[in-house]
C-alpha cells in the first residue's frame, strides 16, 4: 500500500512539475504559440496560466457538505428549534447540490485512477472538472453558512473556530503525506 502511494505522489509531482515546465507543444500561451495545431495545447493556455493549483482542489468536507444535522446539533448544543432550522436548510442544500457532489466524487476517483495509471492527460482533465465543481460547491457551502442566522453569537464563534481547526488538521495531513510521514492517499485525497 505504501508503495502505491509513493507512486501516486511521484506521479502527482511529475504532473505539477511538468505543467510548470511546459513550453510550446504543451499548453502554450495564447497568441504566438497558442491554439491547437501550432504547437499549442487545448485552449492555447498553459495550465499554470489557468491557475492550476493542487491546493485549489475541493476538500472532502467541501464535497461532502456541512456537518449532518445530528452532528451539528451535538457539536454546537442547538436548541430543538435551531436543530429544526438547520435540518431544513441542510436538507435543501444537499438535495440541490447532490448532482454536483456526486460528480465531484466521481471526478476525484477518476483523477486518482488516472494518476495511478500514469495518465497525465486524463488526470488533468479530471482536475479541471474537479476544480470547477469544487468552486461551485464552495460557493454553495459558504452561502449555506451565511444562512445560519439562528445561531447565537457564541455558537457562531464556536462553529467558525471548529471550521478553522478542521482546515488546519486537513492541511497538516496533506503536509505529512508530502513528507511521507504517514496517512493514506496522495495529497488532497483525504
């Protein structure tokens, strides 16, 4: 299992470094070398010019959505009325965003498989899809968070602190994977 993740990590690093080093024949800048057919790649842009950044991939939490109503009620000591309001909003969010969340999960798994198979082009395609879906899900999740006006000031602070702690823990796990200190999966796969 460890060897597989070392291979995936190496493939990830190869993709990122090759994207940064590409010249004509890859994703050249628009204009002189851009466009398909004159040495440029699809769309006439280098991946780096389009903002490809592994850290811009959606986190599992962004794909899965906010905490379930039961978890949220427990974590932040909601009243029954608050719990009902959260549950209603959460149900609506999850129903409306289900196609995007399902597509993001499929894109993430397909990208992982492409990395494992050393298929750079397929991995790049799925990364683009995943980034686009992740941006949409991030916006929906943020709008949902803003709709939680029923939280008290203390509950809101606890929730914001909890989200920061979750993000910090996720970033530490990613760093540990890059260093090879443990964890399962390639960077961004948790």
